[in-house]
């Protein structure tokens, strides 16, 4: 893996970025999580901005407090500090754990209900999968509008969703039109949410909040101006921009990063042990792992021990690889 060495550049005129790292406390972080965290942190620090640590613990079955503590310890071990958030809720925009923001999400769901574009849906996943074409094998589930009312978008539709007592999911109607956005890494995209995902869930039948609504509300209320995340979430940006428009909230700049895969070409997951932080910390010092991540990000041309703070003056978005996947061995 070879990249051009980036030289120190002047950031004195850069607009301060408000960024965030929003991990799910469902297991130990892996190399890909740390890659995202480091680039997000460098983008913020290189502009003199603020970095938020938000805990996305919407799934009560998988989220554990001990995983949150490990996330914080791993970030601190690598030298990545945060200005807001974390388990101590530092800052004025808390709480910073999504499990404690139910009332906030409820308020914004009611705003969407008022548009008449939401509706109750009793379809199971099996019902939805039964409507999928055989060639749709990439894991996407495109909802066909089975429960969508005929008068969607009218005051009558809004009244129905406000008064229903049916235990069901709440879906949001999406338009059959392209939504355009420009990603900082992968350029301009036009995504039609009707053909990409269909009407999507805002709140599940069991009351759990869907990622799309929570992330939009949280990023807007916390003043986030830049979202850095893996390119597996690239297409979902269109759904989020649609929500920003409906709620009249400012959308951030998006930067999607290549996915990190092991030498077998498999995407890293928290269940993989070889490249998770427990194993990485046994084989690396903070400086050697930072150097490896910096090489993956194109900041330096070969791994060498560095502190995270050493990279602030070197960071440049133009160095980040544009390939969808980076294969790596962390040995």
C-alpha cells in the first residue's frame, strides 16, 4: 500500500468543524472503527473544532455499559480526546446516550406525523421479504408500501396516525425522486429513496427508535457540521437528507470512508477477534497503531510510530483513499 506523503498545511483559515464519533456499545471496537475515529478526530482538530462522543445504544438487547467503558478506554489509549459527550455527559447538548433521548425523538416524530407522511405498518420482515425480487441479494429490503394509506400527505392521514392505538411500526413515506448530495470522499450521488429502500421505519412496533430518525435529530441538535463514517452507510444519506428537509434542520457535510477488510477480503465486524482492539493493544503501542492507521489514511507513505497529535498538521482530506475497500493486515 503506497500513498503520497502529505506535507504540513495551514489550517488557520479553515472553518472549525463540529464532528462526532457515534459507536454502538455492542462489543469491542475493531481496526475499522478506530480508522473512522482517527480521521474524524483529525478533521476536527486540524480546524480547531469540537469532537463529540455519542453512544448509539438504541438496541437494548445488544448494548452494554461495559462496552461503553471499553470504547472510551480504547479512544483514550490511542490519544483521541473528546470535547462533549461520553458516559459522563460532558457538554450542554446531552444526554449523549441515545437510550436516554426518548422524549426528544418523540417530539420530532410528532412533527413528522403532522405532515401526514407517516403511517402505521403491521408488516413483518417475512411479509416484506416475500415481495422482494429474486435478484435482490445484497441484503437491502425495499418496502413496497403495503400499509401506505391512499390519502398520504393529507390532514386526514395526519389525524389517523395521531389517533391510532394499533401496536405497529411507524413508517415515513418517501418520494419517487432523486435526492442529490456530494460526499467529501466519493463525490456527487443521486439516490432515489423510493427505489433504494422504500418507505422506511421511524419507530419499531416494540417502541425502539430507528437509526435514521435518531441520527438526524441528534446530529442537528448537537450542532454537528461533519459526519464521518463507513461507506456502507453512503446510500442511507439520502434518507437522512430527506428527514432534514422535512424537519427544517440543517444537514451536515458527509464524508464516507473505505471499509477496512482483512486479508481474506472480509469486512471487519465486532465478532472478529484478530483485528479487534483487545488483540491490537496486545500487539501494538498506541504510536505504532496510529502510524498504521495514518498510512491507511494516506497521510504517510509507510507505517511508523506516531502520536495522534503528530498528525494534526499533516491531515488533508485529499489524501484519503477513494477505493471502496482497504485490505489490511495489522500484524
